[in-house]
C-alpha cells in the first residue's frame, strides 16, 4: 500500500475533441482510480509458453535475438525481410517449458508410434512434435530414458534463463505416446495403467531440470485443456490428451506425492489449464483443493467483454489461491481482441500473471511475429513480419511490471498500476470504441507526482503508430493528449 501522502485520487477524463462534439457517436466518459483500492495486490508478471516456436528457433541463428526481444526491455534490432527494425523488448519474466510426448522411430521395440517425422500424414510440422524423454517403457530403468532429446526447445529455454526470469513452469500437453490407447501424443486417451506412469514421467523431467540442468522450476502443470473433448486423436495439429475428471483428480494426487517423495515439495502444482472459464468452472470444486495455483486459458467463443460476470464469479470461487491466465492467443488481425481480453482479464478476473501462448509462428494468424517454415536440416529462421499484436502487448508488458499493485478503476478503459518501490504510477489507457479521436485528461494528481511533461507511448491497431512516443504537457495537474480510435497509450508518472 502506498504511504498516506500518496493516496492521490487519480482522475482520468476522456473527452471527445471539440471538433467532433457534434457527432452522435462522440462520448464523454471518465476513469478514476483510488490508490487505496487495490485490485491485484502484487503483479507477478507476463510470460509465454515455449513449445513449438522454441523447437523451431532454439539453437538457430536468431535464438539470442528472440530471447532479447521477448525477455528483455532493451531496444532490439531485428532483420525483418532484409530490413533493420528497432523493436521494444517485451520484458516478459515468466516462461513455460513444454514437456513433450513424441518419440523417434524404433525407440520402443515391438511398438509403433502413430506419427511420422517431418510433416506427417496428420499434417503436423516437425517443430510441433515435441520430443519426450522416457523413450520406452514400461520400466523406468535409466536405459529407457534419453536426456538428450528436445535439445532445441531446451536451448531456447537456456537462452531465456540468462534474462531476468522470475517463474518457470513446466507443463505437459500429453504423456509419452506409448502411455495412450492410440499410441500417439496427438490426442486421445490414457491407457488404463498410465496414471502413475504419466505422473512419474513429469516428476522425473522436473527433477532432471532442477538437479541436472539447474533450471529453478517453480511450478508444474500436468493437464492441458483436459475436459473440453478437444484432443480428438488425429484431428489435432499439436499434442493433447482427453482426461476424465476422475483421472484428473488421480493424476494431480499422484503428481503431488511423487514430487514430495522426490524432494520437490516446494514445486507448486498448477492446473488444470482448462480452455476457458466456463469449462474450468465445471470442475473447479474438485480441482481447487489439488492445486497450489489455478491456471485457466483465455479462449472464449463469446464476445470477450460479455464474459466479465463469469470472470468475477470465477475469481471469487478461486478465492485467495493464486490465479494465472496461463495461455492466450487469437487470430484477430488488428490485435484489438488481444487488448480487450487482456484488459478485461486484469480488471475482472484479476490474475497475478498473464501468459501468451506461441510467441512466433509460421502463419499470420498465430503469434506476435511470423517466420518462414524452417527446414529441419538447415533451420535458418527468417523473420518475415512483426504483427501489430506485438506492439499492443508491449503497451502492457513494458509498463505493468512485477511487484506492481494494480488499482481499482471505475471504467474498463484504463489499467492503473502503482509500484511501491519506485513510487510511480503507470497508466495503460485503451480506446476500444469507435470514437474517432479523444483527448485524455488526468486531473487531481496531488503530492508526489510533480512532473511538467510526460512521455506517452501509443500503438494504433491499424498499424499507423507502433509503440510511438511523444511528449505531452501536464497542465494544471492534467495530462492532455489526443488518442486515436482502437489504440492503446501508456505512460508513467
Ligand atoms: C478510496 O478508497 C478508500 C478505501 O476504500 C476510501 O476510504 C476512500 O474514501 C476512497 N477515496 C475516494 C476519493 O474515493
Ligand atoms: C497400440 O499399440 C498396441 C501394442 O502394440 C497395439 O496392441 C494396439 O493395437 C495399438 N493401437 C493403435 C490404435 O494403434
Ligand atoms: C474426449 O472427450 C470428449 C468429451 O468428454 C469425448 O466426447 C470424446 O469421445 C473423447 N475422445 C476420446 C478419444 O476419448
Ligand atoms: C469454452 O470452450 C469450449 C470448448 O472449446 C466451447 O465449447 C465453449 O463454447 C467455450 N465457452 C465460452 C463461454 O466461450
């Protein structure tokens, strides 16, 4: 909580500019934040999952560039289609490593995995088949493990761990292929005896990570979208598994006792990583006692803003336990869906961390940047596009920082964060509406906030401004600047 003299009552007023006042769609609305009302007491940070993009780019010539770009706040120079671009690093501080479930041909004498290396008959690109370590069963003898697998994703993880990373989560999309009835990690169901095996698999990988690879794993999630019936064997292009609620409970119980027995009692169990709040709500009462941190994904098919009541009910059901939005992606071209989901998650679901899924992809509908399809042999990655989504996310991740308090606001148009160490206020203001142009006025800034100019940084969803900064004047305690439609502006006071 800020000291008493910092209990400024922050008052933000968004008004239509005078020239547009006569338009019927112009509107006046105000946002206020009260520094004594904390919405999220301590922000843990922003993050992302490794998995397929890191399998593709790990160990390649752009590995350290991408680590800088995503996990530092430096200005990073990147070649995009032969042209130098200077980009703001996102400053993520949370990483999820994906424990794979795919093997190689002839790994398991007498058994055949249903997949093909390279672009497979299911249409899975090689970088989406994440290699697992327990290459044959059923015994867990040392000779049945190969710790050299998945070297590329681990290489990317290592590069990222050189940055400032505060949380490392290991997560699994599927067990080893041979633990499923379909002999595949590409969707399906667990074999009858696979619950202890799957828990042992994940536990041993976490142990190897902590004690051999020296990765400080803080949490582990063994379930990924288990309940939606989404992992239909052969019909998916990534690893997955269908798990009944009864088996989910058994798996989480088994995982806890195996971690404890392996001297990993301090590693948190996260989960169950359901696809969205409505699916997660159905199993919450059974899962809540079994997890240390509730993970939910941000995929909803309803209008994002209409889900606020569901978000609030879910947060209240989770209670005092930690809550993360552990995965979010969307394919909207301009990125406003991302901004809307993120802002509404912070204001209504109130997680302590928010994580993107795949940061980079070979298609324009996924990720924050696009690269060419790399060949498995040469693996030269060429970055071909930086999506507007990248800059819009940076408007949040570079301003709302670990350790911040997120303050309650009266409107969905602004997130106000306060850092008790630096004693600074950070504002992320979103213009969702089609009001053509607005001015932003901030009034009522009291003691401790004595600035005459403030640097405002904005990104427009139409791509006309991408993380563009300008200097705004503070007039009589108010910051005044123009804000374009479908844009995000951030600044620090
Ligand atoms: C701010 O919130 C505190 C605690 O809820 C309340 O006592 C105070 O009156 C509020 N201040 C304003 C200006 O609304
Ligand atoms: C999976 O492998 C087992 C053991 O080899 C075999 O009996 C079974 O038919 C296979 N199932 C499928 C769906 O391929
Ligand atoms: C996966 O789960 C869904 C919903 O529970 C179910 O309809 C489907 O049959 C399951 N698929 C398999 C392969 O078990
Ligand atoms: C949640 O995800 C499931 C599975 O994809 C979907 O059927 C359902 O409509 C989603 N719920 C909402 C509220 O979007």
